[in-house]
């Protein structure tokens, strides 16, 4: 169990070093963007539209995307089945760019 906890800790430390960072034009402050937030933006998918497709509220999706609430098993299944996104990607355990290369997803995807 100790080895698994150490691996998880190392993964989180690595993740924090490689997390997507952007600079806000308004405040000139550095902003950290989750994989899902960046992916939704890059795909042109609104919180409202993905919330409706997943039978959730816009507020619930917003909280999950902004890492204020936990994604559920049903969320992972939906995102994988409809968009090919891995749970590791959704949970920010891998960098955003890894998903583009592995999944071949630089192109926009349609909402199903």
C-alpha cells in the first residue's frame, strides 16, 4: 500500500509541474486550466450543452470542470464512450497534450 501511495504522490507532483498555465489578459495573473476546461474550450462545447447531453446541470459541470466537485463513474463512462476521453485525462493525471497525441484529437468533435 505504501508503494501505491508513493506512486500516486509522485504522479500528482509530476502533474503539478506540467499543468497547463495561462496568463489572464485582464489581471495578468497566471491561471491554471484543467484538462476538461481546456478540452471543452478547444472543442467549442459549452457547459450548458455538455450538461444537457449528460443529463446534469450547468452548475454541476462547471464545478467538476473547475475541480470543485468530483467526477462520478457515470461521467467517466459517458466521456469515454462519446468522446474517447480517459479517466486519467478527465482527472488531470496526465498532461493535456498526452491526450491529443494518444487519442488523435486536435480536431473538433461533435456532441452526441
